[in-house]
């Protein structure tokens, strides 16, 4: 399952991502975050973290530096100072 998810992420990064352009509010990008999370925590918990990251990728979050946590936890969204 892990290898399959990593394959899908790699295919997205090579084929679809260049067509969409840079859209991620965070660093690392959401696809890189998902890859690291899946490798670090396995397919279920890593995918849960990746989904949580995608849900936080919206205008009410400040974005910026957001590395994958060393220990499994859901990080909170930090509101953007402009709002």
C-alpha cells in the first residue's frame, strides 16, 4: 500500500503538478509533505496527516514553513495576521 501511494504521488508530481503551477501555501509542498508523512508514519496515519494538511491549505491559514512532525500529531492552523 505504501509503495502504491508513493507511486501515485510521484505520478502526480511529474504529470499533473506542472500543469497546475505553484499553488501551495506551505513549504514543503502538499505532495512532498504527503510523501514524507507516508514514509514516516505509514499509509494510514501518513495519509491522514496529508489530508489534514490539504484541509489547512485555505485563506484562513497563514501558510509558510510547515514540516511533517517528528511524532504523529495534527498541527493547528495559525490564522493569517492580515485577517
